[in-house]
């Protein structure tokens, strides 16, 4: 659940692209500009730090792998089906 | 019965075996080239190699003969074979061998292998590989994995390798000590990377990763350089199918100099070595970050420009604003000045006009003053105290009093005709003091 709430790289990247195109169109109100720059700064900082700090990610992956070790992956029907086709 | 057996001549088994041995060696005096498939292969501690050679027709064995390769021959033959094919001699392989046929009294018929021609096996492997590729094409799976989009940031990596595989350590070391300080999440899914069980083992790891694909961005299959043998599992149809159908993009770094294996062909991205895979992943992260940094730069310069422009505009506006009061004051002052000048000149005009008018009046008044009129030579004649304007009112003998500028004359009228009036008065002048 928390994974869905968390910002992804692609979301951050898309939002940054949008902000830069808005700013570069130069139709930005100064008040809005300040907000946009603030948001962009946050997104950039988020990406840069996430590239370098994965401690939480590692923990999450490890616990999920342990938790799901015995599961058969009920939610992964599509790929299982693919794999079963050829086994 | 007894009699018969006494009369019959019979040879002993040993004699028979000897006969067969002779027959065989007579029939096959020379070594000959044979094509066969290896069904079994075992080496004993002394280095002698024992094989079962078979020929199959649609999975049915139609011929089977034992073969032996003595250690001194086997060492040379297997080395040459591995060098040429990249594979060690293994069951399932088709080979062309030079063999002498021999019959041993105890061990029976067997082929004694003197040489193996690796070019035949290479051709055979190439043909099989081609068949596998064609089949994958036909089934439409060959490009499946390549169609998956590469993740924007390949940070979470499922690794299929063996802890004992060469290059495994290098791979992780390189990822973990990259110069940009990026952190990767990498989880090892151990598999055998060579030998007969490698194929099944790698497939099992791929299946495990598929079930946990949401935890990862990418899967890599790595196997270090060093040994160049036993790559045949990477040419297998089954493994290729699993790689192609993997829900995660698969990157291979199988570590070989030769042609790509089928696994490389179906993988999303093929790299020569584990080190190259690590570089690829790091560069993927770098590319993403450079994109972010470029946007950061653009935002910085663009915002700077906008703020500068806005500052200029404010300056201009404030400058204009600061001019307005002085301009206003100036124009108001000008108007006031003009007004006051106007007023002044008007007042002056007014005064002048008034003066002129008064002057005129004075003059007129002066000119009209009876004294002045008298001084210019006019005179006033009165009759009975009244100013006389009409001569006809005078009768002969009337007394007239004429006032001059200087003094007065009293006269008596003599002639009353108007045209002779002057003469009368002239006469009167002759009587000063009258």
C-alpha cells in the first residue's frame, strides 16, 4: 500500500518535465513560478537522494521476499500463465 | 544324447571369442570414421573415458556400441575439442570419431576412440542453434522480452548467478562502489551456471523472480569469464522461452567471446561480461540523473531570467511612477505660471485700457471745458442771461452780452439778418468795455 503512495521516478520525472515546459513557456505568473520552483526543487532532491539511499528499499524487498517465500504468487497470474505455457 | 555330444566337435567360449576377435580385426583392419551420439560418458580415476555411443531414429535407439578412450588419448582429444567448440564432451552431443573396432574376450565389442573431429560437432551445434532460433521466431517469442520498456531507473536488480561463478564478485563490487554513489538493491537468486543441471536451475530462478517481479526493475543473468566451456545450456530452447517471457527485462552477461548464445538473442539487452552489465546499469542511473540535473539547470536559468526581466519591469514601472509627480508638478507649475502671466498681462491691459480711456476722457473733458473753448477763440453770447443759439430771436436794439476767454462785451444788436450777424458782432467788438 505504501508503495503506491510513494512517488516513483517516472512520476517525478514527468512532473519535472511539465514544470520546466510551463516555466519555459514564460506565461507563468510570478506567484505560480515560486510554487513551481519549490515543487521542482523538492522533486529533484527526492530523485537525487533516492538514487543514493536505498536502505528502506532493501529492507522492504528483503522482508517481502521472506514473507512471500512460501506463497505461490497468486497475484501474478499473467506471468505464471506465460511460464506454464512453455513448461 | 550322450553319444551325440561325444561325436560333436565344440569349441570353448574362449575359443569362440578368439574367433570373433580375429574376424573383427580381419574385417576392420584400419580405423574408420563413425558418426554417433554420446549417450553416456564416464571417466574413471585413472583418466580413461568410457562411453555409450548410440544412433537414434526419432527417439528410438537403432544402434548402440560401447567405446573407450584411453587416458593418454582422451586428454589430448578433449582439450582439442573444448578449444574448438567451447564445449566439453557431454551426453547428447553428436560427434565424429576415428575408431578402431575391437572385440575383447571378456568385455565384448567396443570402439577404441583415436580421435574426434570437432568441426562436425560445431556444425551440428550451429545447426541445432539455428533450429532453436527458427522455432522461437516461428512461435513469436524471440522478441518478447525486448519489447518490454527498460525501467527509467534500473535500481532494483534480481541477479541470477552462482556464488562460485567467476565475475560474480566483480559485478557486485562494481555496482556497490560506483563513482556516483548510487545505491542498488540487488538480490541473488542462486543457480548453477554450468553443467547439465544449469538449464533447469536457471529456469527455476527465473520463475521465482517472475513471482516477485514487482520488487524488481530488472533481471540479470551473469556468469563470469574464465571458463569458456559449457555454454550449451544457454542455447537451449526451454531457457530461451523463459527468458523471452520473463515479465522483467533480462540482461545477460554470460562472459564469452564467441557468437551470442540463444539466451543473449532473446534477452532484452546482451552484454559480454558481468562487468559490462554493471556499467550498463550504472550508466542507466547516470542517464536519469543527468536528465534531472539538466532540468534543474534549465529551471535555474529560466527562473533567473524571468526574475531578472520582472525586476527590470518593476524598475521601469517604478521609474515611470517616480516621474509622474514631478511631471504633474511641472505641468501644474507651468499652468500656474502661464495663468499668472496671463493674469498679469490681462491686468496690465486692463489698467492700460483704463488709463487710455481715462486719458481720453480727460482730454475730452479738457477739450469740452468752456474756458478752453473760449481760449481757442470761441465766445458765448447771452441774451437776457440765456445762451443765444438762434439769431432770429434777436430784435434790433436787444442787448447782448458776449463772454470771451478774457473779459466780456456788452453790445446792442443793429442788424438782425443772419448773414449780417457777423458784421454786427464785429462792430460790437469795436466797443470794448461796453
